[in-house]
C-alpha cells in the first residue's frame, strides 16, 4: 500500500531564516505531487505541483520554491521566511490509473510557525 | 474554471441525527467530484468520489453522497451522526484546465456533532 511521509511535524522558525520541508511517498511510482498551504481558517491554497522529476509548476508567486530531486521526493523551501508563511503545509500525491482517477492522498502535514 | 461551493461555514447536528454537508459544483464537461475530511492538525482523508454511474456513492465511515445533475449538487450525508464525526469537510472537483492533474477544493465546512 501507499504511504506518504512529511517532516518535520512541527517547526518554529524566526523571520528571515531558511526553510526546508520534505515529503516522500512509498509504494507507488511516478506520482503527481502537490504542496498546499492551509492558513488559519480553513481553505487550501495550492502552492506547487509536479508531474515528474524536475518538473515543477508554481501556482502562487511568493518567496517559496519547490524541488523534486527524486521520483517520490518533493521538497518545499524558502531562503528567507516571512511572518505570512506561517500555516499548515500539506503534501499530497495522486496517480492516474483506471478506477482511481484524480483523487489525491494527503500526508500528515507540517505546522510552521514563523516568529 | 471548475469550482465547488460549500455554502455553509458550520453545520451543527445532534448526535444520532442525520448529517448533511452541502456542495454545489460548476464544471464544463463531466464532473469528477470528491469529499475529504480533516481532523484537527491532521491531513485530509479521502472519503468518497463520484466519477460515473450510480448517483448514490458510498464511502468510508458510513458516509455517502448523492450526485444530482439537475441541481449541480453533491451533498455528503450520514444517517446517524457520531461525536467523532466532528471535523472539517471539503468538497472537491477535478480541474480540467490543468492537464487533469489538479483538484479545486471548496472552502470547507466545519461539522460539530453535539452529544
């Protein structure tokens, strides 16, 4: 079965510090990968998605970036964090296959607090 | 663009009573619709989906959803709510404008089941 991991689970970082959040998927190959942010409140904001190694689509211009160095690894980074970067970051994966098109499966999330 | 609307911010229901969480959609073409649930500080969990076929879709934890094409709705239902069903519920639709790789999520509905 497939499993998705995110770490760290929680993170407190000062303004201006760098950021690296990691997401890995097990049990599937060539997944689509996604980074979302959920701010206080509830809505999900799609930040990045990737359909393959080195292929990243950015949805919102900001001080965040994403990379996919391996098939099942997705990294969210920042060189300098802003207060507005605080939130709950969720990684998700999906695979297009017969009977299971398009649904995404989410990781446990990382709670980031920028102070 | 494809979109879904969840008109209610919060739904309060007494334990044992029927639970309904509303979702309407706006799509071009055939809708692929999904429901997710999120417990506090956790990732989203997939509940069910409608792709084609029977308008009544059964999912996890006793939930079901009814697809209604004439009303462009996909309401989530549970015959008898449990306190443990208290959570945030998201409706989503396949977003065909982006190579079939994305989902468009609603803003979410907070469900509170009162003992």
